[in-house]
C-alpha cells in the first residue's frame, strides 16, 4: 500500500460509518484511547470506537510511515478532527496495519494521545 492509500485508509477510520470501521479493525487489535477503560483489545476495542459518533472531517499532519517488514505498516501522525455538535479533538496517534492478503489490510494497533500540558 503506497503512502497515499495509507493516509486515505487512516482518514476513513475517523470518518467512515461503524460498519466500515468494524471491517478494517482486526479481532486481535489493541488500542489505547484517552477515555475509560483506556486500554482495550479485540471486540472491546472495536465497540469502543465503532459505537461513537463519527467525525465529519479530520486533518492529518506530521505524517510518518514505516515499513519494518513485508506486510507490516506503522504510522504516526497528528489528527485534528471535527464533527457536528462535537467539540474539536486533537491527538497524536499511531496505528499498525498488517496485510492479510493482496490488498487486504487490518488495523492491529492504534493509540491516541491528546496534547499534553506541561507545567513548570
């Protein structure tokens, strides 16, 4: 998967409907999100995000892509998401994709870290 498709794939996870999300998240996925229960795996991870309102738009910046081995893609980026009736949301994120078959990819890891506040 080339970089353009990687970023389109990731953006679709923020803006697509729940069924689209469920189709792209692996049953073995591990997630860390900034709300309880924070650390999730498998079906719990899918349900935690699939059952929340979707974002209308997401701007992805500070993009990094790594391909440490065949069939594995690791990305890191900053997301700025907006949605109808929702407060704007920003986070630094990572995702890991694994290839199951030709042109068939699933997310096996995802984390979101909202901007950290540094106090003197």
